[in-house]
C-alpha cells in the first residue's frame, strides 16, 4: 500500500468471509487495534471498487461497523463555521 503506518490514518481490514473487521491506527506512542466480529451476518464491504484504497470519514466508518451499505448512503455536506452563525 506504500502508506505510513505511523501516520494519523486509521487502516481498516476485512476477512474474506466478511465477518471480521479490524481497525488499526497509531496513537502517538503505540498501535491501537479494534476488532469487530459478527456471528450471523456479513459486513457490507466495498468489494466492487476498482481501487485498493478508499478514504472514509468517521461517519462512514460507523456506518460500515453498523453494516450499512456505503454505496447507498451519503452524509450531509460539511458546513464551514461562518455559514452556521
């Protein structure tokens, strides 16, 4: 992947059966590993995308962990602070 594992990025991996998702990230003084395994279903992994790397925001990662189809969902646009006031 040629990415720096010590960056602030969170790396997400799924097993072939799509029953386990692992999230790995560097927090400044060590690696953090989060693993979620589901028993009677499968994660809706992004299998039909042509690229090896996909950037997800925090909301999309939550959707992935909750088994939502990321190809069907789209969050609200982020507003700059001066448009909210």
